[in-house]
C-alpha cells in the first residue's frame, strides 16, 4: 500500500475536487520514499476527513475497479479448490494410498497441518488468480448487499420524523408507525429495489438488516432501544423494542419475494 499511496492521494484529491467535497490539510506518513536516506517520507496533503471519527483522520478513496471479494488462504473456498482440483497430487504429497479410505475432512486436516503444502498450493492458487483475476465488485448490482443497505437506510432516515413516546400508548403507536413507514418506503418510494441484486432477490436476513439500519436513527432520536434477533415471548422474533422497563414490543418481519412485483410484506407487531 505504501508504494502506491501517492497515487491514491492524487485520485482522492481529484474526486474530492470533482464533487466539491470539503478537504483538510493532513500530514500523511509513507508518501514517497527517500532513496538517499532509505526511509519513507511524510507529506502534507489535502484530503477529505472522515466525519465519523474523532479526532479527524483522512480518507483515501479507492477506484471501483480495485474493489473485489479477494480470496483468503483461510477461506473454506481455498481448501475446497485444493481438494477438488489437486486431489491426486494432494494425496501423493501426503503419502495417502488410493486404497486408504480417508474422508475429505481427514485429508484436508492433514494438509492444513503442513506448512509446506499450504505454501505450495497457496502459490498455485495465487498463480491461478494472476492468470484470471477476479472481476471487480459490481457496485450497481451489489450481490453482497454491501452498499444498498446504507443507501436504503439513508433514504428512509431522510423522511422519518418521530418524537419520543411519553407513555405506553405512544410507544405502541411509535413502533406501529415505524413499521408502516418502512412498508411505505418499500412499496411507494422505490425501497423494493434494495431487495434485488440484478435479477436475484436478497434473502429475508438481508431485508431484516435493512429494516434494522433504517429505523435505528429514529429509535436513537426517540430514546427507544432496538435489539435484533431477540428470543422473547413464545419463540424467536426478529426485533425487540424497549423504552424503560414496562414499554416493550417485539416485531417479526417476513419477506415475501415476487419476481413480478419485487415487493415485500412487513410482518406483525406484538406489544408486551
């Protein structure tokens, strides 16, 4: 990263100017290398500040073409590839005879204990990705639900207007209104687009993540606690809302997928 940091600084500065983003002066380490003194150098640069951290820290942006779900050596996918594509060689390296009836788990367990084999097949895997690099992550389709959850939650938060509930009746109305507004957001404000990765629908779990992210700011402003995936009442529910000791409610969200309409159905609310 240090080798190309100056390129990322230049890219970030260009994007910030293009979109009129505010920038600040930062002294950034490891920007360039002094070959006479053989050490990294510092440089004062103009970069956007991360508004979520205090004290302020600079932001370095990355071109979308560099964003990808990179494979990792500890991923199950790596060892799946080793077992599937290099099975005969792996058995030979481990000294396992074909007549030995070892299951997949035992073979891979032996391989993982060998630093030599991990390195050997790791280098082969790296070469495979050098010859056929993974495609950049598709931010528009967003198959991993990495961006749309934030976009959807921000759209919902921009329209949400709630006040802190003063009693049990207002608390129940508050939770019901959250659900109604989220349903309206999905069905009337185009929120259903956040449930689709191209032609593939997301799962109910991802719909729950969007609901949680969307209502969190409203709950914070109203001094209402929201906890996901609580086990309360007669069985598991998706969310628990609480204000004080006596004002509590549980909400179960059901995700009904339809390729024709792309709609959702928001489930029930039960005060306690």
